[in-house]
């Protein structure tokens, strides 16, 4: 039996601990050890992006990392996007409103890549969105409605942001 | 009569947001690889590195000795249970695990079962196979030569010829060609490509020793058909098999065949009594599962000098790989290829197809092809453009001159199909107008003077879907009807199940909309289920754009049966005669006294609590729909390209798709389908090919080489529509899923050729890579 | 998948000494990383084995090496090697022509033209990996060749390499492949 190492990772806000083989891929750790099956596997050459998660603030393709490399880190998966009360993230709303998914298999990866994109660029142009999700392949949608979904979310988040600022301003 | 429903009810024509989205956006989809059963183990296939080789021996001892390995199965083991071979969907047979020899690179040779997938992978590396290489056949044009390597030693017929199929009148067509004023021809190759849905194929086979039942979670577009095949192949009673297609991450025809991995997993589970999961990798998916196309085609048109087309002649060589594993209706070994007369009238036509074996992966019918319709539509739209060049005629004008006129429908083509309805001129004129065709031609003329390369490509396709009527269509003998079962609950909500299986088409929403349309029950109150063979009525599944034409029709018919019964209950409740009642979506009311009404919800409650004496209680219906004909969606696509003379890169500047699929259930969903299909067409036209070198090594066996467009390469798609209802469908719909992949490759290729036609270029085969274009530019002296 | 690779290098030794070495497959094998001649079948045919390690991936080929043509006067040798992966993952063949030319500085120019055919999983990687792995192996070969020529060369049976092969680093291959994209097809064939 291969030697196992104990790793600790914070996933969607919760500390998780597990004994894993050094060669266990991060995506298998997420899907099987943690039973978070929202993150998907779509290829074996790191091209498709279905396995995209956010690790320590940056998107990574979890199929191209070992779980041990995430030790001590913080991961956000698609299951962590909605609030703990179940309120959907603006991106999730956007994908639904704009028909940004069909079979749903690429969707978690798309959501995580878009999430990271909007964090670094809250008001992206269409071209910036397309580049931002160029690491995620989709066979069903042709990307057009995914772009609309991200734009929908960006507008919603901007509005919520300015409303929050307004409220703050009034409170002051 | 199609009633208008309110947005709250959400019947036909409403862009109702999808119900299935809720779980997908939260990462709570249930795909086969998400299935996790207690005691589950993992299988991995060991594959052949050779395209053609004899197996001298297989040594599994080292693999078996790895701790955590439960079994290593070979073809020899399966042969003992008569399972080394299995039937294909085309009445051929296919090796489950190789015995005797291997016939294509990546063919399944052994199956390792272990406690986790890493151990299975370790053990798979230790399986030792002693091969003796044999000469390889990869060129289908050589398959029928006398010295060609024989691929299939198991057949009685000792050659590589699978079938010859022809339709039309050879002699009469020949006569027309003899006297033709103009003849134009093209040799067009439709390369082997692969649908590559984002989710690969796989299954969890779970045989329970406690219940004697086999449950198979399967990536299947046709769960019932697969259940029947498993029963026939495995000898397990069909009532003890349950196939569950949960959420499917894209199908596009890739998930119609039965793959050796499935059979191995089932055998392993039966033997070990535990659930066995097998999920293939992307490389395995590209290299061994059902490929698409690989048609070497030749078309010739006989025309008069004014561009009136008279006859069409087509000859095709079909490369089927090592086994004929295409999913085809029995009578149609080349599928519906004889739709190759397209949107045009031909006094005479003749079409012949020969299928051959080669040392390549089996398959052929996949990738949104509508049973070979993609090949046919591409061919006719290419050769019509070649004729236009020959005649020095505008390609739009040539098409308009030859379209089947609207008043000739139903139209019987010279190759035997009765087209239901069409208005080709309407779609074409809308497209030309919206794209600004005349201005574009002017711009092209200006650019040509400056030595710039710009092209406009038109594709006016007619396709054929909705297989199909029982007198002509069956797969392995099972007729191609489909079904729907609806049950209305006392509180007025409903549940409906169908024999089809969505892989992203949005059935949970669109089928609910059909029920909403017919019964006035809000779509949000109707739950749709598909994919569990224990509960869903028997159907042939979802592919070839058949769901709306078959199950959609069954849903409407079943709903109407319910409405008929509801009317009787309403009459009873309103104490009047049935004939005094009128219907509007959601309620029956007395003619002339609209306040005397009963809603469908009132009626549903009454069906359980207060129904007429002597009437059977409850409110449900089943319909098995045998379509009277196929349906014929059509459209005109126009593509505008600019060619970079330095790199040979083709930039799609604009692409307009005008589609006509009859009456539409959900416009948002139809538009999404068009976007997706056009993107696949773009990929096929410009960047995809599964090729084999002379030793039979697969080139294009992973995403490193088999390219999928990203959001960056994919242009913005413009869509529009015309509506010519289907006269024989309950609500006039035709189906549309495959149209964009059927119609678009020709539009792309026609555009590129159009950009270069003034330099003498008549045809360029797909995939039109920058390298290919650059070579042409060099040759013609116009490279930057 | 067929690849043509041409390599030319110099050794500071006289041409006859180099020829004596080059015309004996048993001697040549001692310079190829991971290779060994295991038996001699007849005057022109030998049985051999080669272990190629790229990163964690190991391929063991066994097969035959045959001297197709030996032209002592013009110092030209043509050999044909064919091998199969022992685990049944593929096969490879190589036809190599080696030509010697005496140089003015009393050294020798060695020119080799190899045609390599690969069948199997490795071939799917295409010329990318195969060319770069070949380049790296050839680099090792040249080093070993020059070193062995310097040593007293009586014992043909002692392989310089064989059982403990230093694996070719996958990163080295990747780096070479990337560089190759930019330097163009200068030395290696395509």
C-alpha cells in the first residue's frame, strides 16, 4: 500500500483533512474524497477546463495538480458559490437567465473561471470575457449565451455594489 | 389549432427559462461518474497499440498480482461465456475484447478491475500482450484491391466490402447526363471527425446478488434500446435489467452505440457481485468510440446553360473502420444520405454508396449528423456552388432558380423521399436581405481590385429528421416510434415521462411546455422524467433530431386524450352536454356563458373525487406515436469570411443562420441549439480531423491534436427564422437540433472557395486549416 | 509514423579507428543509452534490447539489429533495427546509414541519416516527442561514442549503459520541444 500523507485544505469555507497518496490528483480528491462532484473531468490533457476550481484566489485546473500541492490552501468549488442560505450567486443567476448552459457539464468550470474573471475585472468587454473563459471548452452553447450570462452577472454585481455603497453613504 | 397561452402557462412560443438549470448551476447534476455506490470498484481497459496484429498470447499474471486487483478479463475469458463478440446496431458484430487479432489502434484487449482507479491503472500497465504485426489497411480506396489486407477474417465473405447500396434510376439519370449542356462535378471528402461531448462515455454496472437485478447507470441516448440489447447479448431477463441514463453531458450521437467497456463492466459486476464503474478517458473516447463521417464523395450535376438543373449523380465510398457499428435504420446502410438532392428539383437522380472495412475505429453515424444527412447536405451545397462557378452565375440566383416551389409540397424527390413542407425561397430571401447580400458582393468586387480576399458562402440546406415511420424504419428490428405517459395529480399538477433522453436539449422544459400548451397546466407545474427504463415508457431515444417529431408528438396526443376525458368530466360538473363546451388553455366553458367554467385543476380534482358514474377514475394517458412521415427542417445560412494573406487564417466576419423548423416550442432553446451546432460546424470546417498514418497510428487522439473551438475562435452567430409548419405533426413542429451542423460546413467552405474562386480555385477539402489556405495562396501567387 | 533524422558530428580520432568501432554493432550499442546486444545470431544479425525512459514512462523494446550493408572502402554502414515493446505497447524500427569522412585535422566526421518508424501509443504524440527524445538520445550517444573511442577498446561485452539507465527527464523533452518550435527544423529532420 502506497504511503499516504495527511493534508488539510479549506474547501468552500470548511476545513477538510484527509490522508492521501502523493499521486492523487486534486480533482479526484475533490470529487471522491470530499464527494463534491460538481467539479468535472472532461479530458486528459489539461485542455477542457471542466475541472476548474479557485485555489488561493486563482483558478487552477484541478486535474493537473496533486492534492498534496493544495495542502494548507483554500479552495472554492462551484458548490461554494451560493450563500449558505441558498441564495444563488449573480453568475449562477446569469447563466440561468441567459440560457448559458445546455448539458451542464462545462458549467461548473465556466462559473469558476467567470468568478475569477469578474473579481479581477468587474466590467469586462465581450472580448475580455471570451479570453477569460478561453480555458474552458463547451460543446453545446457556442459560448454566445455564456458571454451574455457573464455580462448579466457583471451588471448585477455592479448594481449591488453601487447600491451597497449608496446604502453605506446614506448610513454615514 | 394552436392556442396562445399566457406566459404564466408557458405553452408554445414562450422562452421559458429551463427547469433543469437549477441543479447544474449548483454543481448538483448527476452524471454517471458522479454515481457512487457502496462497495463500488473500478474498471480500466487495456488497449492495442497496433492497428492490425495477431495476438499470440496475453499474460495477465503480473497484473493480477497487484494488491487491490480483483480481476483481469481477456477475450478468451469472455469467449467461454460467448461474450467475446457482440452484435452492433448495423447487424454486424464487434469484438468486446480482442480474440485472435486486433483490428484498430486502441481496440479493447483486456479489462482490469481494481479497488480504485489508480490501482487499475497500475495493473493495466502490467498486462503483457505478445503481438505479431500484420499489414495495415488505412486507405479505403485500396480496401477493395485484390492484394489488400483482409480486415475481417470472421466473415464468410473474404473481402473488405461491407455493402453496396443504391437508389434512384441509374439509366435514366445517365441519359440526362448524355444530353446535358453543362456538367459540373466535385470530389468532396468529409473527413473523419468525432463529436467529443464534454462528458466521455462510461457506466456503473451494478448487479445485486440480493435482488438478482442488474442496474446499469449508463451514458446512453437510448436507454430502452440499450436495455433490450443487454438482455439479448447478456442473456439476462429484460425485467431484471434496469438502465438509468441520469444527466448526460452531451451526446451528439457518441452515446448511441454499445461500447465494449459497458459489456466488460456488466460482466465484471455479474462475476464479482459488486458495482463496477468504468469511465473512459478523453483519449479513449476519441480513439475508440463512434467517430463521424469519413465519406469520400463524388457528385455531378447535369444542367442546361441557363442553370436549370436536370439530374444529379452521386457516388460515395464509406470508410466504416474495423466493424460496421454505425447506428442505422436497418433498410438504410448509408442512413438518410439520399436526401442529397437537397432543396432542388431534379428530374432524375441516382445515388450509390459502398461501405468498406479498414483498420480504424468503428462508427460513422455521430456528431449531429441526422443519419448521414450532414454528408449529403455538404455534398449538394458544394456541387451546386461548383455549378454556379461553371455557369458564371451568382450562387444565390442559381439556387433560387432551382428550389422546389412552395406549392409543390408534399414533394416526392427523385430519390424517393416525400418532403412534408418547405418554403426555401422565403428563407433564402430573408437571409440575403438580412446579410445585405448585394452590398457584400459590391464590397467583394472592390476588394478583389485591391488584391484582398473576401468570400461569401451560401448553404440552403434541407434536412430529414424524426425517424421514423414503422413501415420503413427500425433499429435491430425495433420500430422507431416514441412515447409519452402523462399523469395529472388531484391538485392539478402533472408528471410526464417519455422514451427519449435529453443530453442538454432541455426536455424537462420543452416537454412541460407541450403539456402546458395542450392542457393549460402551467409548465412549472409539470415534472418531466426520462431515462429510467423501469419507469419511462419504451422509446428509441434522442438522436437524429427525433425527440420533438416523435415523443413531442406523443406528448401532444397523450395530452389530447386527457383533454377529451377532461371535457367529459367538465360536462358532468357543469351539468351540460359535451358539445356545449368550448376550450381555452386551462379551462372548459359553456358556449355563450363564459362564467360557467371549470379549470383543468378543478377537473383534475374531480377525476379523483367526483367523476361521472361509470367512468374510470384518474386522469392519465399514454401514447406510442408512430410518425406518418419524417420531417424536413430547412434553412439558408450565409457566411462572410476574410482571408489573412500572411497566415492563411480564415476569419469568419459574419454568419447568419435562417432556420425553419416549423412551429417552435421554446425560441430561446432553439437559438441555443443553433449556436451550439454552428460552433461544431465551424470546428469541422476549419480544425478537426481524426487521421491515421500509414501504420494505422491515430493522429488526433487527444485534445492536443483534435481541436475544439474556444470562446475566442467562435464568432458571434446571428440567427433568424421563417416558419413553415409540418402538416403531419400534431403541433406542426419539425425538430432542429442537427440543422446547424447539417447546413453550416458547406456555408464555411463555400465562403472560402468563393474568396479564391477568381483565382481558379473550385474546391478545398475540410478541414480548411491555415496551412492549406496558405499553400493555395502561395500557389496562386497571392500570399503576403 | 516515419521520421527522418540527420546528425553530423566530429571525433578527434583517425578514420580507421572510428570505422573499426562503428562497423561493430556490439561496440555501437555500448554508446546508445539504455541499449545492449544480447546475442549474435549470425555474421550480420544480432539480438538486442533497449530501454527508453522518459520521465516515469518506461518502454522496453526487444528485437533484432541487422547489418544490411558494409562498405569498408567508403566507410559506410547501413543497419536495420526492429523492436517490439515487451509489454505490447508498440514497436519501432530504425534504418540508419552511417558514413565516415576523414578530416584535414586527422579527425573524422561521422554523418548519420536515420529513418525511424514508430507504431503505438508513442506514435500518437507525433514527431514532437519522438524527435526531441531522439535528439536527446543522440546527444548522449555522441558523448559516449567520443568517450569510448578515447578508452582502450578491446572489450565488446561491457556495455557502458544498460541496466541502470538514467531516465530522460520529461522536462528536458518539453523544453527541447518548445525551443524546437522557435529554432525551426535546422538540424533535425521532420
